[in-house]
């Protein structure tokens, strides 16, 4: 049985997924996703409630990703693989513009780091998925992704962020292999894109590539052969209790992958959802076995972790995001998550 990726060698310890752009509802309604400086502060460091002083770090890495974007006419287009309204090149550029907005997203994270006890934090950026409906054959699909990546690197190089942000690499947005030949082959496209990523350097270091497939996604355990430097497996238990945290953790360990922990704004008001998040934390602290007797170690201590905590929700009570809301309301679950992130054993 292969171990989890070594934390000493992994390019990531604790990865926070920061959604930007737009999420697009099943009815086509777009919901804007953006981050400001104050949103990031409780994600960078923890504050002692008694002294008011920073007493530890939170997330080590931030992944910026968007599932959708608006076209010039204000219509939603999908950056992941959804055939009914796939994003084209112009929408890809609009996604990039969102990432580089002043006082938001990447720039907001830099400002937050400068206001924190940290020196710098690590950044990963999602590459838009090249849907053949928009980009045709695989050669053009590969060319488009690499060109977008190069434009992104050019824009990054012009930003005065060296003191606050360290660009580590890119993320493959599509969570499963969809096109598997013979007309189109995601494997060929991914390998070529990962080769291009590894041919780039930032601050003298080779850029890396990462992926977060879901349980039983096509190709989920081929991550290393596809050229990724690290992959995390999504349990999906939080959203579907018929799934298994234990089975996913055992599969992660067997495949040498990290683990994703999942929750959303529901943990602030739904007792069952809160209990499902706690099930992730208990399994992570103790390790265990799945239903077939396959063992997994305590991923709280042994594995790199990715954290899905939902996007931003705009309702009658204002703009809310799960982890930010836990912090703002003084919910003790925020402190429990701080302990988990730092490998502190539960009481």
C-alpha cells in the first residue's frame, strides 16, 4: 500500500479553494464570486480570543478557480466541461481579468498577507477547460491552454507581489477525464499541458501542476501518469451521505493522493451537515478502515489536504461564506478547524 504523499516532499500542506468568477445555477442564474482583503485575514492566521494576538497559521496555499464567467452580453458560460454553454477564448480572458482585479482576489490576498504576521503565501491558479465545441481538435485545445497560461504569467510578472505571493503552479479544473478518444483525448491534452507547466519557472523554481478528481471519476488514479505533481481525492460525503469518508481516505492512501475536506455554509445552520463535517475531522484524527477492511492513516497528520468550503452566497442577510462566517460569528468550529489544520489532537 502506497502512503499518502509525504508532507516533507509535497508542494502543498493545507490548500484553500477560493472561488472567483461566477457560479451558475441550474436555471442559468449567475452568482458573483470574489474575495476582498478582510475576507482572507481569518484564513491566513488564527487570533487568540483572549489576547487578540495571532497565535498560529491557517492555510498555507490558496487555489483560485472559477466554474463560470459571463460573456460580453452578461450570459453565463462554463469554464469547466459543461456542453450547454462552454466558455470560449474571450470568456477565458474575462476570467483572467477577474483574477487580476484591483483590491480583489489575487490583489486582495496580497494585501491581506501584508497585514498579517506572514511573509508570503502560496498561490495556485485553475486553468480553464478547453471544450472541443469551442476549441476543436486536441492540438488547438493544447495550444489554447498554454497560450492562456503564458498570458497569465506575463501579467503576473508585472505585479509587485514578490513580497506577499509565491506562484506555485496551475490546477486542472475538470474533475474527471471526459473525452477519452479517439476523436478527442483528455489524457493527451493533460499530459501536454503538464509538460508545458513543468517547462516554466517562477522565481527560479519549476512550476507544478495539481488535480482534485472525485471518487470513481474517470482516470482518478492515473494522476501521476498524467503528469500531475500532486492530486487530492474528493470524498463527496458531505453532500451525499451514501458516499464514504473512510472509503475515500483508503483510496487516497492506496493511490498516493491527498484528501479533500468538504463543507459549505450549511455548517452554520444545519445540524446534520455540521455532523458530517465533524465525521471528516474524526476520521482524519484517528485513521481507520473502510468497509472492505482497507486501512488508512490519520490524514490530519500524514497527508496534504485540500479544503472545499463553498463559495459566496448573497442573501437577505448579506454576503456570506462558510469559513468566514464561522470566524465572524465566533463559532467554536472555527477554532476546531484551526487545531485540525495544525495537527493539534482533539481534546
